[in-house]
């Protein structure tokens, strides 16, 4: 199955898929509002602004599987992200990224190994996957890798259309 074929929903409930971003580099990030890593929203938004005109977007994926750190409704998540961090990048509806309820998107993404060669479950909130404009996964970055790190920005620049 192609990443583009997986049905998704926006935070507002509209049908979507990664096909909407075909031809763009996309940084898919499972996010949470009440996590020690939540300030990464700032760096993610700066990446969005820095590269959006060059064929790139961040795609936020709220997830409540790690310590119950994303308990809010879609409206609460949207308000928190826009009011606290000025988030302008698109957000999906809340998904499960691990376990029996793992969404098909994350079944595909988690098959990709990180820089150390480890694939499998998402470790925590703010794990990042860079999808190429052709719809393949170029790189995986664990939660503690900062959004604006050289590790991530060099991969974004390499994979811009």
C-alpha cells in the first residue's frame, strides 16, 4: 500500500490523505499538548515557515498514547496549537501510533529505521518521519531530535522537490 492511499481525517474531521501533499516533502510528527517536548511546536512552526514556499509541510498527528498527554478534543487541540504556538501547519485527527489500534499510516511509517537502524514502535511524542515528494519515507527522527537540528534540516533540503 502506498502512503498516498491511506485514508486520513483532518483535525476538523474532513477526509484527506497524504495524496494531498504529493510532490511535497512532508515531516509527519505525532504531537501532544501536555508533554515535556511540546515546545518543539515552536521549531516545527519555524520549519513550516522556512520551507513552505519550497514544497514542504509539517503534518501534525495528535496522539494520546504516551502518558495521556493529548487528552483534548479536536477543538481544544486546535485552539491550544494556534493560540499557544501559532501553528499554521495542517493537523490530522487524533490517531494511535502503536499497538493493536495502530493506524495504517503508522504501520507503514514505523517500518522505517532511525539513524541507528532501529525500526518498530514510536518511542514517545514528537517522533518525526520525513516523507519524500514521491511518497516514500526518507528518514526517521526520534523524539529528542530537535526540529531545527542539522540532522533534520539537511534531510529536508535534500528532499525538497
